[in-house]
C-alpha cells in the first residue's frame, strides 16, 4: 500500500499529538488526586504517580504512556512505511511526551513511551533492556539509574538483535537515549550527590 508524502507527514503530526496526551495528569485528576505536577517530584510519569497515588494508578499510567509510543509506531509498521518513516513517527510520539502541546511543552521523561516504541521495533532488545533495568533497580533501588542504563544500552541491544534496518533503528535509539539523559539531568545530579529518591 502506497502512502503519500502528505499522509506520512500527517502520521508524524498525529503521532506527536498522541504522545502529547498527559496520561498521568488525566488519571490523577480523575482519581481525585488533583494535579500530579504539584505533588511528589512534579513529574507527570508513572514513577511519580506511583509514589503519590500507589501501585495501581502508577501501573495504569505506565501502560498508557507506553501505548502512546506503541500505537503510532505499530500503525506505521503495519501500513508498510520504511524504517526511516517508522522512526520519524516513533520519535514524534516520544517528543510529544517530553514536550506536550497540551501542557505548554512541559512533559515527562519518556522512559515508558520509549518502552512502547521498542516493543514494536525490537522486542528482544527491549527484553534485554528491561532485564538490565530490573537488575539495577532491585540492587540499588533507583528507578532513574535503571532507566538511564537501559536507554544507554538500547543501541547496543538493537545492533545485536536486529538483522534488518538496524542502522536506522540504532540512530533512533541514540536520539531517544540522548533525550532521556537530558530529561534526567536533575536525577543524574542527585545520583552523583547521593540524594536521589529510592523505591
């Protein structure tokens, strides 16, 4: 099925809008918890929702944020777009979560949305990243440390497990890793100073 350039551009734009949906903010408000941005760390992601509202709402937020990356990326692949356009759609959804138009471009840190993206692009690489994340979090109790380590090694895991289009997907994973590290800059400072919150 041939997709026109205009339609591909529309898919990228729609992916950004999907990524911009503030799942944590919406769920916290519906649950009667007020604005999650004014509680805990102030982040809209699953970790802060978990700390403020508990495991159940945190888990639902995680799933919702992951779906924001998964659904646009899966749609792009199922429509037969090239790896380049699949990556553009995925990156647009990811940037939407980080810089959502609905929250004055002040969003989350992107880990759950990246999870959804990599579930489509490379399930085996994602599994390796999740195992590394789980190992580090269980040992050191820092979610941020596990997230950063998984993001940093995802390009390597994709290179190992992907046999087709791996170069394009490695570039995507590098872009995502850089953005995740940038959004975690305050966490990195706290980790280095021994002030990061544990779970």
